[in-house]
């Protein structure tokens, strides 16, 4: 029961971290592209 409870807490946090990491990567790529041109 505790394992399921932990998953319930950590999964959304992991998902949010994953999304924010992707956003940062895209932002950095755009910045580098702008600097290159």
C-alpha cells in the first residue's frame, strides 16, 4: 500500500520534471540557433 502511495506522489513530480527539462532543452536550442545566426 505504501509503495502505491509513493508512486502516486512521485509520478506527477517526475512527469513535471521531465516536461520542464524538455522545455529547457528546447529553449537552449532556440537560443543557440539565434546566436548562431
